[in-house]
């Protein structure tokens, strides 16, 4: 009789364990959700800016429309908001399942919209914050900038460390600060990644080599952050993002991007824009020829589904 009673109890015990597993999973998911929403709230920094003249209608992410993002890497200093040391434009097309990533050389000479001067494009942020940077990039590339993401470069190492480091393929053997970077496949922690993207004086390709390394690191963070192994480190990742990143992309828009555009991250195509160095007075600028600018404009417009 005892054996029969014991056998009858087993289904109840298994059912109880199953229920407890479900409850635990739900509690964990709720904890992750709360941590994410808290980080996004900290990251939120809407900007005061009129609707872009480069786009006739506001895009709707729920309808899987192509969109663009301006990424600003800013070296912030105490008492000084700094300059946008890095300017990268991303265009995202879910139908083509691709992202195009363009690094704009920081020394590029162009009109600074709203300031009435010609200057290095990275000065736009120093003159008029995110709004002036967006207006200037829109004018330079002749495309709408739908969103922005601003990253504190000094804190960028926290984000790399939060995903437990990244792997990149280094094309140039070099030293930067206290670090030595071998040619070939290398693993970078946060401090190493920051030095890796900052080096340019000893690069035979100058600022273009530096842009290539920036794109490598960004893509490495995206790939590592989206991997299953990073789920166990979500708390560190959210904390690093909340502390070092500002954006006008809302939580709901982030959820729409995750749902409707997730296939695009596996096909990131890197674009370059080239020019010639020239001195104005004693200041060196990169001068981009009109035909080169129009070539890049056309490629980005095509990817966004905009008329040429």
C-alpha cells in the first residue's frame, strides 16, 4: 500500500516542481524587464528639434520602414561637454535585411548648420549639441536622421566589459598607451578596446584606419550583446548602457526594432567617404569632393528607399 501511495504522490510532486519552475521563470523575466525599462529610462534624452525637411512623413517602425541613426561618440570632460570624436550614420532596411554603416571623418570640412560657419564636422556638437550635429549631418549627406545615440567614449570600456569583451581582426600591429595589439584575431577588454579605437597617428591609413577599428568594435559589441551567453550578464550590460548612453529612441520603439528589424544585424555593410587633406591657415581639413559626396548620398538614399 505504501508503494502505491508513493507512486500516486509523484505526479503531484512533479506538477509542483513544474509550477515552481514556471513561477521562477516568470519572476526572472519580470526582473529582466524591470532592469531593462529602468536602464532605458536613464538613457532617455529627447531633443527639441523640428521635423526633418528631408522626410515627408514620420516613419513608423511597426510598419517596418527603413530608418537612420546618428551615433555620436563624445569625449566628455568635467566642465566641458566635449566634441563628437566619432560620428557614424547607420541606415537600417528590414526588407533588404541589412545595415549600412558610414563613418564620417571628424576633420571633414562642411557647413555647420545653425552656426553660419564652415568648420570640421565634429565641431557641430560642441557648437550646438546633438541638435546641431544632426542638422549638419543631414545637410552633408542629404538624408533624414531619424534617431540619435550618444555614447560617452570614456565609459565605453564599461560596455565592452559588460559583454565580457569582444573579438576583432586587427590589420595593423601597433602600440597605444600601455597596450600592444598584435596583427590578426585578438580579444579586447574594455580598456583595450578604448585604446584600440583611439589610435590613428601610427596608422598608415590615418583616420580611415581608425574608423575601421571603430566599426569593428561597434559590430563586436552588437554581436556579443545579442548572443545567448550575454543573458547571464544583462544586469551589467543594462547598468553600463544606462550610465554611458543617451538616446531619443523610446522603449516601445526599441521593442519594435527588436521585433521587426532583428535580421538586419547579421548583414552590416561598411561604407567609406574619402577626400583630400588641405590646410586653411594652419588648420588641416579633409575636403570631400562633390562627386564623392553625391556617391555616398545616393547609396544611403537608395538604402532608405528615398528618391534620388
